[in-house]
């Protein structure tokens, strides 16, 4: 009888240990590594002039390194008249140039009028006319390269603003590691009121690991706002290009 009870207890102990081991494996923190390409179809109201936005994340047990690449002309606000006769402007990666604009909004060169509500060119993606400066800041200010320490420590980075403001980076895992909370906090020119810059983010992967949702809030002198970005994992150049052609949001 004692041998039988010992055998039963051994089986129960093994079952409990196995269950504990599986639960521990299931709760392993999410790894956000990957080459991510902005999905314009599922991202609401990207700023006019944005042609592409890529994010490369490299994560290990100690840290998450994020590098971002912007393509397009985000320098000019949507309400600013186009100084060139042909729509498109001349930013970091703008569309075609054109004739010279004359007073009154009449363009010379290619016979195309200016300031008559003609949308700017670029990339074959649709435009939304209501982009604010705050919406642009949500994209422009984010550092080109930043490291977040996953042990609760702090890192440093520089924003993309003209002053290259220094910021402190922090990361925090939530919901068993499924949700990643990131923050960047810095101080701009002390002679200006409300010069503090703060960027907060929440990262979450889709169940299949092929889509990354980034909820980003920016508060700064350059503009304030919140954007909800959806990135698709780059499988190849072909699939990343196809990401731009999905059904609109």
C-alpha cells in the first residue's frame, strides 16, 4: 500500500512539475526583433509627404535596439502653398520638380496651376488633407537609433529635432511580456516654456508574429499628438512593397 501511495505521489509531483515548466515556457517574454515596414493601409492618417517608414528591432535578453528610417518630405505643413509649379515639393525624397510659381497661384512650366487644391505627388499612396504639425512630430522626432535596456536600467539617445535633444530611454514589460512599454524623456532649450520632450510607446505583436502595433504619444514644443502605427514584418523586398497596396483603413 505504501509503495502504491508513493507511486501515486510521484506521478502527481511529475505532473505538477511538467505543468509548471510548460507555464514558465509559455510566459517567456515576447521578442520584437525584425525588419518592420509601415502598413499605410492600416495606419490612420499618416502625414502628407511620408513615403516610407521602416523600423529595425534587434532584441536579446539585455536590451532592445531600434533603428528607424523615414522617406519623404515632412518639412512642409500641408497648408503651406507649394513654391514650385508642379506638385511634389522638394524635401528629403520628394516628387518631381516643376515650373516657377508666380503671384496669384499661377504656375509656369508644364502648364499646371499651383495652390488650387491639387494633391502633392508621391508613392502611389492616398493623401489625407488634415495632417497636423503634431502628427508630423510623432514621426520626425523619434530617434534614428535608440537602445532600451530590458533590465529596468536607463539608456540615452538623441532626437531628430534640429537641436538633437538628448533623451533618457526606459523600457518596461507588461502582461507577462506580451506588451512592451517604452519611454523617451528629454529637456529642450530651458529658455522656452514647456520645452520638455516626452515620447511614450506601447508595442504589441499579432498572434502570428507578422504584425507589430505601436501606439505612440509625443509631447514636445515641435507638436503633440498620438498615432497608432501598424508595421508588417519584412519577408522579402516583394512582400514589403506589397504592404503598401493593401485595402485602405
